C-alpha cells in the first residue's frame, strides 16, 4: 500500500510538470506548426530570474511570480525577434530557428552568467516532508502536485471560457478558418507564445525547486521529455499533452521502481521502446488527428 | 554498462575523416604557416606550443573553464618572466570541444596539424579518449585537465596522462574513511551515463567490502533525470538501513539527490567525489552539512594557496570558485618541471620527461608520474562541509597495492 501511494505521488508530481511543459509546446504547435526547442531555455531563464529574485532578498512568492512572468514575456519577445521574420517559411526553417535560439541562449547563459550550475536557495519549509500513513512525502512534491493540478485546472477554464482560449483551440483544429473568422494571426501567435512562456515559467519554477539548482543546459532534458509527451498525446492536441505527460511519467516511475537492478541501466532504452510501441498502436498519438492528405 | 577499452569505430571514422580533411586543407595551402613544429631538439630557446582541446561550452565547461583560467594565469606569469628557465616560452592555442567526444577528436586533429608540442584534453575520460587517440598516433603527449577515470590512459596508450588522481584511488580514500567512521552498511548510487559515474561506485564497493563493510544496495540514475524520489524510497525500504551513502553524482544531479534524501528524513552520512567540490554544493546550506568528499585540495585563501588567490584575482577580478582553477595552474607547474627536465620543446623529449617526472611541486602538494599508471600520483584531500564551508579532514596517499584495479 505504501509503495502504491509513493508511486502515485511520484507519478502525479512528475506527470504534472511534464504536462505543463508539453502543453507549452502544444499551444505553439497548434497555431504555428512549430515544435519550439527553445522552450527549455525559457525554463532555464525562469530559473535564473527566480535565483536573482531570491538573492536580492525578494519574498519567495514574489520571486516566483516575477520568474513566471519573465518566462511569458521572454517567449513573446522570442516570437517577435526570431520567429515572426520567418513565419511564412517552411517548417524546417522554423525548426532550425528554434534550435538556433536555443543554442544562442545556452551560450549566453554560459558566458554571461557561468558555465557552472547555481544553487537556488528555497525556503526551509519546502525542504522537509509530511507523513501520510506510513509514507513520507516531501513538501516539494506536494507543492509540485498542487501547483501542477491548479495550473491545469486554470488552463482548462481558460480554454473553455475565454475568447483567446477558444481561438487557440480552434486554431489547433484549423488555423486558416480561425483567420477567416476575424482573429488576427499575429496577435493569436503572439498570445500563444506568451501562454507557452508562462507554462514554461511554471514548469521551470517547479523543476528548479525540485532540483535545487539552475544551470545553462538545464532545459535540454525537460524539452526532450516534453516533445516525447506531446508526440505520445498527439502533436497539437492539448488534451493529449496532459494525458501524455502522465503516461510518460507513469512509465518512467514504474520502471524506476520495479525494474530489476541488473536491467536498471537500460531504463531509458526500455522507456523509449515502450513509447515506440505506443506510437505503433497510435501512429498519430493517442489523441492525435488522423492526417489527411488531399491529392 | 562498462565503457569499451578504446575508441569506437564511429569515433575512429570521425577522427580519420577529420584528419583527411585537415591534411587536404594543408595541401591546398590553408594552415601552411602552422603545419610544421616549431620545436628544435636542442636546449636553445624555443616555444612550447600547447594545444588545448577543452570544453568552453556544454556540460564539461564547469571543469574545463576554471582549469584553463588557472593554466593561462601560469602561462602569463612564465612568459612575463622570460619563459621556463628563461628561454622556453609558452604559446597556448585554445579550441572549444563543446563537451562532445566527436568534436574533441576534430579539434585535436586541428591542433595536431598546427604542430603542437603537447595536447591538453577535457576533464572527462570519454572526450579525452577521442582526443588523446590523435595525439597518441602522432607521438604527442596528451594530458587531461582532471579526467579521473583510470581507464583513460589504458584506453589510449602510453602518451595519455591525466592531471588527476584515479577514481579508484579516491574511492579507496572514501572507503577507508567510511570504515574509520564505523559505518558498516553502505548504499551506492551511480549512473551508466559516464565512466566517472559508472565505475566509481564499484571501486568504492570493492575497497569498502575489503575493509569488512557491506554494500546493502546499489542504485542507478540517469544524468539530468527529473526526480530522485523513487531512489530515495528505495533507500528508505532497505533493511538493514545504510549508515552511509556514496555517490559520484555531481551537478545538477547531486543537489537534486541530496535535497530529496534529506527531505525524506534520511540522515545517513553522504560521501561524494571531486565533482561536487563547488560553490553550488556549499550553497545548499544545511542540506549539505556533513557531506564529505574527495578532492585535490581545500580551496581557501590561506597558506600555500593565498598567492594563487591574489594572482588569480588580479587577472580575473574574482576569486577562484573551484579547485579546478588550482589544478589547471598545477598542470602548468607540471609542464614547467617537465620542460626544465627535457630542456626542449620537442614532443618526444617532453613525453620522455613527463613519463619520468617525480616530485613536481604543485600548490596542493607534489605531483609525480614515474612508476605509476599515467594518472597523477598526488595526495587526495578529504573535505567535510561544515557551516557551508570546506573543512579539511586530512590528506591521503593510499598504498597502491590496496587500491582497486582499474576496470576497463
């Protein structure tokens, strides 16, 4: 029973972060058809802003808030400076642009801040754990779960009830039709990047608090995981991004918990094999639309 | 999963292709000015051309950048004094390997083609093997900044050295310390993602169990993984509970691991290795209190290190952050002793002198290679974090006969 509780807690806390990251990718993909690999660097930037806030003596909540907003604004600036000039170019050009932005930011972090990781001091109340039954759950995990679930609920409310939420969901189905209905493409794309950046900000804060440090290359692994999550769920599917987050998390945690020790070094290989099996059953992802090519 | 004993076919292909491309470039006139060695074989004045294939960017920059800063400080001082023995000046050619093994091979090929007398390789075994192979083939001495895996010289050949003590040696020091502290049950946590994180737990286990201790659990992690909660749950479930945990994890994994460990209320002692000797670990404050680790020396502005602090600060406008700045300077001091012995800038003379070096005076102690396995024979410092500061437990030079054998 304790093992099951621990498993569920680990799955939900990691899955929530994955879901937030994948949603950030999915929102941009739905309006621009682009997987933004610089999304991870938005997380890293959020981490450095959080660190700066804490080191300058700001209250923790204020440092977190400023860091998340910085993620959103940076994403909007990224769209304006890097992606808008090539918006009508091919998908390959957009993809290369996102890699270029990613590497540029990494080098800026390394040379402008430090190639070394920086410890992010978090309040001591976050470093202890709570007992639930015979299980002990760290407060960082409880915070991850709470923030993750609340963020996902807020997003659902936003997509269901707001004008821009409807517009993004509609764009995910058919971007051109949304344009024909009077939604300005530039504003929609800018808004999608802003939302994506805010999601990267929330995920970045959770990631940094859990890891305890921020380094220039921090964003690479999460964005890779988010990409896999988005593919599992179905590229462009917002529901799929959330589902994919929890599926990948459930696979990773299950393997880490129950894989025999002598097979453990092959855990990542087993994880990705399972992902391939899922994709062979659902070639467009679990919630992906079947692609139709008109001749 | 253990690393292969030599470079892969892919690496060799990349190396070969790079060499062919460079040779073609030279044949067409590009690089013509630097394709020949500037090294006479007499004791006349000459320039020691040092090729640095180091990581200015990427995951190894945290070790290579401070090493390079220390080395360049030494080179500047030597040249300002007229060179080693007043006649052997130092020219440093630096190229970025981007923490990538294939890029390390490409860069090494470029540097070899420029006629270097010695090659410095990244502070990790895998890219150093790729780069060192090029130097080995050309009869040029290659030295890793601080790659501590003892498989490094074995995998490359007799021209490959490291400025670091071996991982088997630092594991022996940690195991002896654990035994002395009365710890009986240990848990080790490694990662198959690098030779360093993969093999160190095994060296520790061998030495600790030879001392009479028992390793009750062995975990693995993926470098950069999101969470260590499952591993912490696994440690909590162990019976008997470990009284000491040894891990070669370093940034950013070590902070994540120890936060999760202490957050779950596990109070077992934690032993780490030289990768965690950084301000990031110290900044973990209470969480890292009591963590004990091996390193090259205690980075403090006092004693033999105070002059280095002053000079470093004068050049860079800041204090050194990690011991790797000191080890980079010490690599310069080692080269100083080697060239004094060789009285030449010739690559072969330097190799002969490097192989037979004894008692070169560094900042943290003496450095020798004669009679060893081409890993630096130097003392290992054991440091405990107390009140967020480094505190020296002692320095150790284990009897080589008791050190676990290097694993290929």
